């Protein structure tokens, strides 16, 4: 079967996996999950019982969840086009970057996402935003410091899945209106470079349901039930 990525909107961290698939250029399909429409279709539990995106179904019908696992799976393909062989210093450096982004940096936004779902309780929203803002600022300052001396976020000489993940998550700072990324010039320049990349433009257009031009790998959207029907029993 065609490998299929389940991505979530709005603003899913799954954007990173769409970008990585585009960079790879191999055939893949997408399946859209409207994250705010609760409850999610019961059949999604066959893909990820935790009801989280991204989730990836491989060509063999195996399911893979967790952004880092999906991204490292993609990074290993096509001669490690988007990553490095496990056991190399470059792999360790990429893994370090991914681990930071997927734990500390991702978690810094947790109070802001909690506030997002509390539209009826502005005082609690303010408390949560006050909690999240300095955490996000600390993360942006760290990334800005790293990017002052490197071309790509892992410190290597080529773009990797970590850059895809960075652009997917860093956008939340401005989405939640807690800070201006422009205050972090190296981070801002890196994000501007990535946002001009055709794969990032494509992934953003897919999320917004706008006309999107693939580099060639995208085979279209597929329905959840059709993917589930093809899973091995
Ligand atoms: N540890 C998971 C976290 C995945 C996650 O939290 N996904 C969010 C979108 S970024 C989601 O699906 N949220 C749906 C919900 O909370 O209802 C990963 O890194 O893939």
C-alpha cells in the first residue's frame, strides 16, 4: 500500500512529517484529521489508540506513531537523505536536536495549548499564558543561540528532519501571540529560509486546504476507513 501519513489540523506538529515526505519525494498519501472535532472517528484508534497525530502507516501496513520515530524512519530512507546512519556522530547530533525539540521545546507550549481550549475562562487563560510565555522565550533564546553558529539546527551541513520539526513547532509562538520571533534574529532567519522552501509551502497549503504543488511524491488524500480496511489483521 502507499505509505500514508495522518496529519492533524489546525497547527499540527505533523506538519514536520509532511515536509519530510515532500523532501524525500517518494510516493505517499495523506489523511486529514480535524483535531478540534470531538470525538475523533472511532476507527482512528486502529491507527493510534492515543488519538494523536502524526501517525504513519508504512508500505507494509505497519503503524508508527510519535513524531521522532516517524521522522527518524523517514530520515533513514533514500541513503539517509534527511539524516545519518545510526552509530555515527552525525546521527547522535541529529537525535540530540530532535530530542530537545520534541521534549523541552514542544512542552514549553503546553500551557498555551491548554489556554487555547479555555475560551470561556479568560482569567485561567491569562494564568496559563503567563506560565507558557517565559518557557517559550527560553526555548527560542536557546535555538537562537544555536543557530548563531550553524546553517542547520543539528549543526550539520545539510537540512534534516530536525529542521522540518523546528518549523512545525516554532510557528506556535506567533500563533499563540506570546512573542515575536523577530526578537530572535538567527531563529527568525532560519525559519524564513525554511518557510521559503517548496516543501514547507506545500505542507502549509495542505493544512489550509489551498492549492498545493508537490515535488512529486504526494499521491492524494485517502479516507481513514480505506486505510484501516487495508491494515493487516
Ligand atoms: N508525543 C507525540 C505528541 C503528539 C501530539 O501531541 N499531537 C497533537 C498535535 S501536535 C495532537 O494530535 N493533539 C490532538 C489532541 O490533543 O486532541 C508526538 O511527538 O508525536
